[in-house]
């Protein structure tokens, strides 16, 4: 298959549509994470459908002093990767093509969710991101658009925009692709020196520490629930022997003050340690949030939450997150 390179809206619109169109939007500097999105798009579109990858470094979503100028631009390599992953077309417009009248006056506002976490650190970022995503949806007119879980807040805001202003597109999320040692793939990883990369591993390690604490807590809760009342629990504990009973009682007791705070603390400890590495990790935020609105979850939260982290190593700012399900087995008795 030969992937076609398109650079104007006219070329895109002149393209005859085949079956379902699946679109993957990117800022280029493509890596295996993007390839995974493109392969998923290929599966969704099927052999009779088509996969369009957009490559556009959107100036509107970069703040003053951010890395717009040094953001890697590698179109030739991107075309090859997109082709190998199964794309039919790559749409790589210029800024003048996307914003023919200069910076747009009318924009999409991300609302309160867009001001939290990433939005607090990068004011205006999500308005700029949603504005270009809306434009690219109009330009590419997909049936399905795929986005990575790695940018969890972006994904949540795109879902919200599609719902709030009735875009007729299905949004599909793709899990985060990681290096073998856990580092989430990101175009910005190529800014890292070997020493900085070692420090950057603390982001995923912190998330894994939080996930492990969470898994242990959920297992203990499940055990506690097996015995429905205090009286029944005591009887069940003596039935399984004194030492097991003591360990069990201790385990059940220690799970009680746990929950989100303990998960945050486990992740936070890894990040605190990384602040003393050379080069150090400078934490921006660590948060355990409800993906519906990106507010911190409370102690009695149930359902899927997102443990999210952002930090700087040297001049590179990285983000990562893990979804964690709370109380999946019901509330503790
Ligand atoms: N490791 C990954 N796993 C899955 N999806 C990813 C991964 N990295 C990026 N994506 C997704 O690819 C799409 C394009 O992202 P983008 O081009 O910004 O890449 P990026 O690697 O996230 O770059 P950056 O370094 O700017 O964050 C987004 O939907 C993003 O969530
Ligand atoms: C969705 C996106 C392509 C909009 O510029 C960008 O934010 C990205 O690559 O994640
Ligand atoms: N991957 C999200 C796009 C950005 O950082 O601007």
C-alpha cells in the first residue's frame, strides 16, 4: 500500500471516500504509540474503509515559552511509519492552510475541566487543542477518531466537546504504549539525555507504585467483604486459626484508612525520591481524579479514576497516567 501525502483541504475533500473513515490526529514525530493508534484505526476501518493520519504542530495549543519552535518535525519518517502501520493518507497542512485568516477569533472553550491539571499548568492549551481538533474533524469528516489514553485529560475533553456540541463522530481511546522499562512513549522523550531519561522513569514508577498499593487495598477490601458482619467475621476468623486470624484482622484493619490518600502517598514517595536525583525531577502535579471532570476523588469514590502525573526533567515536561478502578467489587462491609 502506498500512503498518499495531502497538504490542502482541497486535496482532502477531493478524495473519494471508501467505507468507514478512521482518523488519527498527531503532531508528528511519530513513534510506536502513534503506530498502535494507526493499526487500531486500520482494524476499525477494515480493508474497505480508510485511515487518515493528520500531522500538524498546532501553534494555538502552545503557550509562550513552550517548545513550539523546537518541537520535532520529521515528516519523511512520519510518512514511512504511517504507511507501515496501515494509513491510506497523511494530511499534513501548513499553519496557513489550517488558519487562513491568521489566529482564529472564534475558538472552542474547554470550560472548567480545561482549567485543571494540564490546563492550570498550560493556560489556554486546551482551548487551542479543542479548536484544532474541531477544525480537523470538520476537515477530515471521520466516522471514528482515535486518541491515546496517555493524554487522558485531552481525551476526556474531546469526548466532552463531541457530546456538548454534537459532533457526529465516535471517539475511541487507545491504551498507553510504554517502553519495556515503563516510560510512556512520547515525542518529547527525544529531548531527554540518557541521565534525564533515567530520572524520567520516576513518572511511570510512581504510577506503578500507586497502582500496586491500590491493587493490595482492593484485594483486602474484597477479603473483608467475604465476611458480612463483625460477629460473623470473628467466627470466620477463629475458624481459620489464630495466626491467620490475627494477620487477617490486621490486614482488614489497615485497609480502612487507605483509599485514594494511600494511593497518592505511594506514588508521591517515588516522586519525592526522584526530586533528589541528578538531574532532579521537578514535580508539577500528582493527582487522582475523576475522568468525568478531572477533580480529585474523595475517600468513598467508586468507579474508574485516573492517577495522573506531570513533571519536568531538565527542560522537558512529561505527563503520564494510569486508570484505576475503585470499589470494583462493591463497598467494604
Ligand atoms: N505512548 C502512547 N500511547 C498511546 N497513544 C499515544 C502515546 N503517545 C501519544 N499518543 C497519542 O497519539 C496522539 C498524538 O499525540 P502527539 O502527537 O501529541 O504525541 P505525543 O507523543 O503525545 O507527543 P508529546 O510529546 O507532544 O506529548 C494523541 O492521541 C496521543 O494521546
Ligand atoms: C490532538 C492533537 C493532534 C491536536 O493538536 C494533539 O494535541 C496531540 O497530538 O495530542
Ligand atoms: N500530546 C499533547 C499535545 C501537546 O502536548 O501539546
